[in-house]
DNA sequence: GGTGAAACTTCTAATAA
DNA sequence: TTATTAGAAGTTTCACC
C-alpha cells in the first residue's frame, strides 16, 4: 500500500476535521488563511485517494447503558477454522472488533456489553461457535483513549 | 450513569449520522419525512445530553504507511504503579488505547506502527517504563471492524 | 496548484401551531 | 413537540491567476 503524501495544509485541515467533522470549511479557510474553495478541493482529493474513508459519530455508550468492555482471546481447535469462526464472530453485534493474531491466541476480540450478565451471554456465544476450543476473558476496568490528533502529528512529522 | 431514552426518530437520525456525519440535515429530514428544524433540535438535544460526544474522521492508516497493529499486555511489578504507568503509556502517541484490566495482564493496550521495526521501538518504550515488569505482544494479522450501525440497532432494540 | 465571486444549498432560530 | 419560514451561513463550481 503506497504512502500518500500530505502537505502541511492537508495536515492542518485533517487536524480540524478530526476534532469535529462538521466544522464549516469557511472556518478552516479563515484559520489557515486560504479560500474555502481550496479546502473543498483538498478534502475531496483526500477522500478520492481514500485517506479519508469516512466520518462517524463518537457516542457515549455508558450513557446508553453499555458500560462494560472486555477483551476475549479465542483458542481454536484448528487454525484452518479461522475464517469460519471469524465470520461467526462478526455476526455478533456486541463484538466491536476482531483480530486474527499471532502469539497466545488465534483470534482476539473486543466486546461491549451492558453489564457482566450480558457479557457472560456474549462470551458463551463465542464459546459456542463451532471450532472454538476455549476463550480467555480480560475485563476492562478503565479505558483511556489516546488522542487521534496526536497520532496524526506523529505520523505527519515522520513524512 | 443513567440510560438515556432515544425514540425511533432519534435512532434513525443517529443511523444516518453514524454512516456520514456530514450528511445534510435536509437529507435526513426528507428521509424521515419530518422537517430539518426538528432534526436540528433533536441532534442538539442528543449533543447536550452527551449521547453524541463528537465526531471524527475515519482515516486509512494503511495508506498513511501505518499498517502494523499489535496488542501489548503489560505486567507490573506492583499494581500500585498502575496510574503512573498508564500516564507514561498515554504519552506515546502510537498507543491508540489502553485499558486497566483484570485477568492475565495489569494493563492492556493497542499500538499502531509503521512496521515491525517501528513496533519494536514502541514495545521497548513500554518495557522501559518504570514499574513495568514485562510485556507480551500479540500481532494482528488481520483486523475486522464490526458495523457501528448494527451495534446501535442492537442497543436500540433492547430499550 | 490557488482565488474570488456567483449560484445554489443548508443551517438555525424565531414564531406559530 | 413539531412545522414553517426567512435571513444568515456554508458549499461548490468555474473563469481566471
């Protein structure tokens, strides 16, 4: 996958959009002292290049009653079942992300649940998938998300 | 944390905004056959309630040259150092999320790097934090993200 | 590459129902 | 709570640097 070249202006545009995707292009334009038309063209270019894949809301799942997070490591009976099991896992909506991994586990996923009771149901669903040998759960007591903007700065300064 | 009540209309508004935060309110209004003003009021209400915490871009990190993902489990010498170590971890921009966990590890984090060489540097940084006893790395060979919209449907239908 | 202005679209807040 | 409305604001295109 080729590395796409972003210049300082692209980077500053991304910086503002990362914080708030609905910030008006006119505001970005004022901030960077360039025209709104240019912002539009550059954002479009980054979208066309696939750098910007989309945008999404950040929701407060705790307020929605989903405050339980856990990671579940999955051991398979046989690695040939990886694809099949992964597909089954992805059918469970409360699994937010799944990885095929090297190391201890064959598959590794993150779940978001209402509470321990609900998490238990989800883990049992994972255990019940054909080909799953056993699972190992790590409950998150506290999540701390890192700043996306800071990651982008690091990426950018490395280019 | 109280569970916030969303009705069917709120839910459908979120559905559209989750897919694309810049979708015009007039489009949402047309889709739901209600006025754009109402969309505006409802979105504002969800923002005020903190349900919508913000919005962010989905970027293609692979295209930016960052295709390496790994999870790192951290064992501490002493759990009293948890807060201190977590703070040091959060200073590393390539750590995208960190959790205090029960189970095998004391702290568990996800890193995003350019390649194995770069990942090695990050893991060494983690190892070098005062209070870290040892780390265990799981490399992601393939990541599959679950659909946010589907999670919201499950949450919504459960209300 | 970028600008600036025109034409078009969307937002937002006040008012009314 | 929702709809309407109208002025303000934002987006997008395009001729021209």
